[in-house]
């Protein structure tokens, strides 16, 4: 019986595409009141991969726990905040890694997502890490200016593989999320 | 008492931060996409013969997208007759075309258009599409939120589309007007949030003006108001509006407004994307 449980458990861990982004901290911008925050909460709650949300009303921040095994759609989170009438000021993803080599301007496939690491040194990451999404519309306009000089690659401007990264088996319209390790 | 209230409002606004869910006007921000809202409002004023005139309005609000919302409303009143009777329908639509957000801040701009049909025969220079007259109106709203303080301005043009009747042999009613407002709102309580269930208390002070474009007449009103928001979804508003200066022929120079409004999030089905 123990063996069966162990096999099932290991099987779950190794299913390709299973979400390893466990949680996220999102700060919304453009609001101060609880009524506005409730609109954001209600939108985020409708996402199929969101398990639980804790709200920090004073900081306009939302702590999202994701469901195990359900792929996380990062753009859907941003779209929900915008549907509520507001914007994303910051999105930090908490994800676990197992000996993943990353370097500046390198793309890695991470459980169905293409991540582009920006600004950091060449390293092998292991264990729980916090990744800040720094794409356009994921930071305030003021913050975004700081990130613009980090790369010359076109994908940072477009958010998709497009001309600069469509090679290596990626389609031109493939979404690339630009992240920094916190 | 009136002066004391104004002083209190100015004092609070002067110290800092507020809200933009104005009682007499609206902000450039829209309701959430997919949300609905139901509003009941009553306007009460003392008529020239000393009786209390009243108007009751019911409005349904829809947020079709993050940038576009529409309101439809209908009203009954005894302002143009001896008894309460149905008098008008109105449609209002707003499109937010600019949104610059920062943490606890935003600057937004929206354009709106309004169309109203009323069975009333206008007797006054003041143009109002809230049940008094048939007409169209269009304008822009600019809103700045800075922490707990929100300041907003609305600039609009209103055109009456109604056949005029002569009153006392004089045919001098106003056909179109330029309207302007400057509103400030302040979130007074809670000072610190600890949940969606906390009752919020907002203070408002609005300056509401109108200038006739086809005759020499205008007014400027001041309108203090208070607002309670229960469970982050139901607003209760109480406001008083009085004329500061003006030479326009109006139904009344002052009035009370009481309204209650409930927002229903996610009433329209949208894909979870």
C-alpha cells in the first residue's frame, strides 16, 4: 500500500506541465478603498487555478495560493486586475526549481511557461525562489523605466518571441515572461 | 450648521488623502467589467408653494468592459403635477480613455454621453436630464486619486430637445448650457483597514455650476455630502445642494439627495481569462 502511495505521489510530481508556481504576491495600483479591492478580489477569485486569496487592504496587495496541478496563466491574473478597473503594480511569483541553470537574456521552459531571466548573474538556481515579473503592465510606469535598459532584446518590448527569439523551436507569437530573481 | 459642515469638509480635505464615488457627479473610473449595479435615489425640495416636491429614480448600471459602462434609469415625481407620476427614462454611457495608475494613486479621463426623454413641459431655465427635460448631454470627466483624497472635474454640454411652451406669455427658456463641476472626496473611516466588512465613511464637497449658452443666466451650487459603504458593496448617500450664486430661473435653489446603491460583481458571464 505504501509503495502504491509512493508511486502515485512520484507520478504526480513528474506530470509534465504541472504547476510549480505555488503562490504569488500581487500589488494592485490605482486604488485605495475596500470596495475597489473587493472588485479585484472577486475577479481573481474567478480564476480556475487560484485556490485561496488573502488580502492586505492597506497595501492593496493580494496573496494568491495556486491549486496544485492546474497550470498558472500569468497574463490572466493581470487581465483580471484590469477588468476590475485597476492595474498591476507588482507581481512576485513563488516557484520551486531543481538545479536550473539561468543566465542573463536566457529563456528557459518552466512547466509550460517561457521565462526570460533579466539582469541577474549566471547561476544555477535550486529550491524556492521568488521571481518578479517585470513585463510591461506588470509594474508601474515609473518602475518600468528602470527595467528598459536591462536588455536590447525585442521580446521585452513585445512580450512575445517575435523576431528576436522565434528561432530555437519557438513560434513568433509565443508568450515570453520577463523575470528577475528577487 | 451648514457653515460648520463646510468647514469640517475643507479641514479634512486640506489635511490629505479620499474617495471618488461622488454623490452628485461621477468619477472617470468605471465600474468593474461584468458588474451590475442597482441604484435608488430620491431628490427632495421645497416648491414655491411650500409643499415638498419629490422625485424617485431607479437605475440599473452595467460594466460591459473595463473601459465602457452604461446606466439606464427611469423616474417618477410630483414636481410637474399634483401627484407622483412616471415622467422619464434616461440612458448614460461612459468610456474611460485614459488611465495612469500608481500605488494608491491614479489619474483618469473619460468621455460620456447621455440621452433623456421626459414627459414634462419645461418651465425653467435650468437644464436637467434627471427627469425634468428631454435632451442630450456630452462631456468629459477628469479624476485624480491621491491616497484617500480624490478630486474630479466634469465639463459638459447639454442640449434640450423639447418643444417649449410659453409660460405667462414669455418664451425665454434655456435651450443649451455648459455645465461644470469640481468635486472632492475624502475617505475618513476606517483609518486602517482590517477587512471587506468594515463600514467606510466618506465625506464629499462638490461645486456644481451651469451657464446658459443662449441667454444670460447661470448658477453655482455647493453640495456637501456624506457616504457610508457597507460590506464593500452597498453605498448610502446623503447630500444637500444649495446655490452660492446665480441668476437662473430654477425649480429650487436647494435640494436634498438621498440614494442607496448596490454593486453586484461578476453578474455578466465572462470567460475566466
